[in-house]
């Protein structure tokens, strides 16, 4: 992202996040879960961002594995870290919602277990990249591709297997008040994602510059 | 001997008959005999939703702030190191 777009986008995202609590508070209550259902407005967008980050990481990892393009690897690494952050967000806000809605913090059903495994794949990505030594970039790229393939299974698991988790039909059938608040939250989270990705990518690029400077210093 | 046998039989019978009475425990308060339905939980028994919602919302904000701080810190460190290396290489005339 060019510098001229960064500040307006930053201002817009901040304004949307400041307005989000009011938009969510004004959304109607769900008839059975009542107040706690409002966790939905940041639980689901956090998974949207995680899945988007995983797709970006996976696609650029494929490009890196096929073409050996270092820039693709930098984008993949930046997106993979953001996927972990938003995965943690989803895995913490979900049980807080489930405690009230289901009476338990956690269920080892298909959806929740696969989501946890997806998070662990991308935690594995970080560990391989940090401690894997030479060649760890390619190993982590392979992990990202593996994680990307897992995403559709996580998403559609609620429709395939019996689970306590709400199905994918919930979002398309949202009522008028809920629909607007939900997509407002999704847009806010996606803008935030683009900002975080820009910042995190800058870190990867500066690290590459630093590596080149160290290599140039060697006799 | 017959008298002794009769006495023992009587005592054992009394003991066995008394066992269910001895085994009886004071009531625990838990519904063991039957369940009585009610329409609504008393307020003291309901799990409040607001603390869960506030915790979730606060967690999202804290996590994002910590992550932003972490990126800024790492970026600052790398850029300082780049500047230091550039100065060093400029000083050595490379």
C-alpha cells in the first residue's frame, strides 16, 4: 500500500472501530441468546480475517514454492502471523459466547476441533520459521499451503457433521438490524487487516534489507 | 445350645432388619426423590451475559493494541539497526 493511502485508511479504520460498539449496541437482541449473542459481531469477523489471511499466506506460499520469489514469501509470512492473532481472537471470544449459549466453554466437536487445529498449523508455521534454521522458509510455506486447504473443511464442517456450533446459513438469513451491524463489523475488521498486513509487510521488507546489509559487510 | 442358637438368630435378624435404618443418611438438599419444574431461574442462579460480552470485547482490543505495539517495536529495532549499519558502511568508505 502506498504511503498516501495509509493515513486516510488508518483514520477510517479508527473511526469505524470507535463507532462499532454503538452500532453493535443498537443491533437487535437475538431471541434465545439475548445479550451474549452480540459477541457474534466480532467473533465471526475475526474468523473472516483469519481465513482471508490464510488464503493470502497460502497463495503466496505456492508462488514462493513454484517461482522462488522472495517477495511472495514476505507477504506469506506477514499474513501467517496475522492469521495467528485473529485465530486467537476467535478461539477466545467463541468460548466466552459458548459458556452462556451452550453452558460449556468448549466442545470437542468437528468445527471447534478443526478450528483449533488450523490455529495450531499456523502456530507451527511461526515456530518453524523462527527455529527451523536454513530451509525453514520452504517448510513453513508448505505448512501454509496445508493450512489453506484445511480452511474449507473448517468453514463447512458445521453443515457436514453434527455440531453444536451455528451453521453457515446464519449469516445470509440475518434480520435487517443485525445484517447492517454485522457487515459494518466485517468491513471494520477487513480494513484493520489491510492496515496490519501493510505494517507487518514493512517489517518483513526491512528485515530483508537488514540481511542484505549484513551480507554486504561480510568479507 | 438350642437357646444360644435362638438368641444368635434373633440378634442377627434384628441387626439385618436395622441395617436399612442405619444406612439412612440425612437429606442432602439435592433433588433425589423427584424433580420439581419451575418456569424461570431465580436471578441468583442465572449466568450473567454482560461480563462475558465485556471480557470478549476487551480481549479483542487488548490483543490488537499489544500486536500493534509488538509490530512497532520490532520495526523500530530493525530500522535502528539498518541505520547503524548504513552509518558504519558509510564511515568505512564502502
